[in-house]
C-alpha cells in the first residue's frame, strides 16, 4: 500500500476539471472497487494534472482504489523527465521510471510509419509491461477532448475513416483496462491548473514532436481557428464522437451517455 499524501500540501484541482473527470469516470465506468491504477506520467501538463485529480478523487470518492505512476524516458535530446523520480514520490505515490532508447531503436527497425506513431506504440508497450510487473490492472492516460477531436479529424481527413481514442477499453491481451478520465476536459483546463498550481511541467507532453512535425499540430491549429467563430465546435464534436469512444466492455459499466 502506498503512503497517503498530505492533503494540505497538494494543489486542489479546479471544480470544473474535477467535474469533467468525474462525469467521464461515471459515464464509462472507468474506476471499480479495488482497482490498482497505473498512471502514465510524461511530465507534461495533462498527465501531471490527471495525477493531482486522481489523488484528490482517491481521498473523496466512495470507490476505493490504489494509484501508482510510471514514466517512460525515450532518451530524446532536450527531454529529461528524470526530475519526476523525486517529485512524484514526494506526493506519496509509487513511481516506476523506465528508460528506453526509442530513437535508436526507431532508426533500426521503423519502416513506413511516422515517428510519433512508433514512439507512442513503444511507450504504451513499456507501460503495459510495467503494469503487469507491478500488479496493476488499469492503465490511466491523460489525453483530453482536444486530443480526441484532433484524432477524429486526422482519421477522417487522412485515413478516410471515422475513429478516435477510446474512453475505456481492454487491451488486446485482455489483462489490462485502459482509461482516459480527461475525455470531457479541455486542454485549456489542464494548462490553467498546471500554471496556477506551479507544477514542474516539461516543455512538451509529446517528446516525439520536438524534432518531427506532425499532422496533429495542423489539426490543433485548424480547430483553434474554427472555435473562434463556432463556440460549440467541441461540444458538437464530442456528441459526434461518443459512439466511437465506446467499447462494450460489459453491459453494466460502459454505455453511451445520453446527456
């Protein structure tokens, strides 16, 4: 059992962010009694914000769960998440630091793929392995509504399909559930919370994008421009994406929200 953090020294997440996470967790049955949740923490604003949200919920929610964290260091020049080795344990949370030369491996084995996609798969595999090694049954990831909307447009524009990230699903091996509690939250909420709380945020939440331009950045710019004149664009996109965010894990815990 991990040491319980001292609530007096933890930044309290804003009510709007807690509400967004709480609604998503309830709508998709993300957390169940006795879950051992491993949160992937890169050092970016989103994962650090989710860490503090889950810490807050752990003290307030009626459902008991354990929380640990894991960081994958991809050995990319200019990206150093090693400070998390001290920061996260200071919050009373177990932390597993995994270093992997993803760039070096990509140069040897990557074929016909973007580096961002390759890096994402590699990091996910390392997180899966860490969860199994340490006895966690749930992996939590920090993607938010902006990320889902960008993925949706990328899929439609460049792949000719309608797809986005799932809110809650089981991995292919069937031994881990993956949850995204921030699927209703906006990126601006995590930016504001991280800034106000003085979190030690790294420059970029996706180190793969330091050197290599991505389609995602173009989608982000497009959505930002459209939102200036269409204020409901993200609520409308969420409504359109709801069926795509769902995987029928079982009838009780994962139904399409009707609100």
